[in-house]
């Protein structure tokens, strides 16, 4: 015996059995077919069985080659509609075809992980997706899969506030006339929890709602739709954006599920993401409507300033010839030739102006070929129709412009196109220079776009140049709104010696490293 060690008393008889029975982790022995042979009290409790009922029951664990030492997961259904997730490890019993399995319940932790992932995915979807229907469909699927629900609906309130539309659904199919059937149930005296949630502005939870709906004659118009898949408890959570009720999220819980505080917190978090998506879609629609209205007004103004006046001149010239002929005084050939030449010149001007408007209304899509090719096409077509010298200079040493967000590219193109249009129409310029660059400083990256002309400048504030007076006008408003959408600014200044400079500056995230040694690569 080692003189430095104290004697260790022998373990009492049966101590191993005592430890196995009182440990909190499930320990069991299974045969090659996965059938329980024996198990401790924790194993039986985790499976929802009496200890005497465990042997002979088929386990969720599947022994096989390579199982030793590796964590795996399995699902166990102790009661209809209730699913538990087990994490387990298998080890073979030497010299036998049996296995020892150690397992624990990870249902709640896995549920928590899925919920966090669902919220993150939802936030990403809301930030990147422009389609409201697609966003809400995806959110409904995320809620369904993360929380193991029977069904999910996301309904939005229309602009008038008197109708609900199913914009996202999972678990249930779609039914025609959903709102009409819901209204019919309401007229028959059915309790509409969805409307209660909207009216109260807070979540409403009802246990055992399925049986109530299926046994209430007032719900007959909707019973076939709500019958499958089978569910039990019901929760309705309103969508609130900027203090306004914009919709509701309905969750149909699988049988055996109870709605606790954590369940409700998850639904509220997902409802907040859905509300953000609805609010963003509404804001984009408002901005689009403003842009369309301003574009129509600008087009009407340009038509009046150019094409309408020129067509009026053509009409007066033609009428003058008609008056002479009507008086029996055929015009001399030299007068006819002069009028014909004037008509031809005016017609060419009209054609050039109309072609220019077509280019502005249906330009090369920048998201297709890219921002630089689209701007080069703009420069070329503008030079061809206006006779001005239009140049494009690009500084992009790391070729990052090709990887910009398509919506950002579209807005940059529109701002530059509007500025070029103003220079051509109002600046009395001979040259227009477009410059595009990615700049990188120690604190931030930014995209800059400049349109510089050598025209008459801003002067007294009349609409004369690239900035359309620098601070007023529908075009300038639209340009500044496009810049603000990305946290950027548009500034207009006089150029020393004559002319105007419009400068668009947009901050960019520092996700792609920019190279050194930038240079101007000018093309004309």
C-alpha cells in the first residue's frame, strides 16, 4: 500500500445501480433493432413512460456502424401531437449485439435556437426583399418551422381599413373569398379573435379553440378550411407599425402544445418583423407614387417647353400656305422652298426631343449591363441628339461598381440622368462631364457621382443647369429623395468661371476592401 495515500473504503454493494437510477440523464440498453431492453428512471421519465413499461418498447435510437462517441438527435412522440427531441450517444456493449445509450431532452434549447434563427432570417428578409407577399409568405413559413405549429396566417389591413387580406400562410391552403367567409361567420354570431386582437391592440390567446370552432354552427362557412391540419390552441397577435394597426399574425398550435410566455414573446417578435415589412412596402409605394407624379409633371413641362411649341410652329407654317392657296394666290416656289426648309428643321428638332424623352423614359437598365455601361450609353445618346460633348470618367480600381446593390445602382443612374437632362435643356452648355468614383477613407467608403457643365450657372436661381436651380424643382426633389434613401446627399454649386456642378455622395458599407492607386479612366 502506498504510505502517502489514505485508505479508500470499498464502495457499498449496489452503488452503481443506485447512481444509474438517480442520475438526471437517461441511460438505457437497447438491442440491435433499437428496442429498449432496460433503462433507468430518468430514461422512462424522458420517454413519458412508467419504468416497467420501458422494456420492449421501440426506442427512437438507431444503432449502426460509426455510432460510437458521436452526438446524434432523434424525435420521440410520447403522446399524440407531442414531439420531444433527444440528443444521444451510443456505445456498443462488448461481446454482445446490444448498445448503451445516454440521452437528454433538448427540445426547448433546439426550439430557442430555431426561434432566434427565424427572427434573424425574418429581419434579413425584411431588409432585402421588395415583394411584400414574398416576404410575408417566408415569415409565415419561418414561424411554422421554428415553433412546430400546425398553421400560421399573416393578414394585412387594406388602405381603407375595412378589409383583411391573407398575405402569408403556412400549414393551411388558400381559400377563395376568405374575408367574405369570415364576415359571414361574424354575421352568424361567431367570435372573431382576430378582430379582438386588432381592436385591443394586444395579443389574444385561447386554449382549445379548435373544438370551439368545430362545434359552433356560426363557424360553418369556415370549418372545412380550418379542419386540417388538426390544431388546438390559437393566438392572434396584431401587427403595429408607427403606432398604426396594419395587420395580424394568427398562430394555430398543434395538439398538446400550451402557449407560454416564451411562445408569445416569439410570436410578438415575428409580428414586429411582419409589421416592419408592411410599413416598408407602404413607404416604397408612397415614394414610387410621388416619383411617378413628379415624372409626369416634368414630362408635361418638357413637352410644353419644346415639342408643343415646335408643333405649334409647324401648324402655323402649314396654315400660312393654306391661306395663300385658299385666296387663289399660289405661293411662289422660293416661298414654298423656304417654308419646307423651316418645316423640315422644326420637324427634326421635334424628332430629336422626342427621341431624347424616349431615352429618359426607357433607358438602358443599369441593373442589366451595369452602372458604367448604362451611363456610357446615356452619354453617347445624349451627345448624339444634343450635339454637346458628353464625357464619362470612372474611378473604380477594384471593380466594385459591378457588385453594388441593383436598387442603389438604379437610383444613382436616375440622379445622373436627371442632372444631364437639366444641363442639356437649361444650361446653354457646350460640354457636360460625368464623373463616377469609389473613394475610401480611414473612416468610411463612399460613392460619388458628379455632373459638371460649362453653361451659364445657377445665376439668379432660375432653372438653368444640372441642379435645376440647386434647391427647388420637382427634379431636384426626386434626386434628393433617391439619395436620402441610401443615407446620401445631393449638392449643387456654381463652378468658377461659369457652369454648374451637381455632386451625389452615398456612404457604402465597408464589406468589400477597396484597392489603392485609384485613377481616372476617362472615355468620351
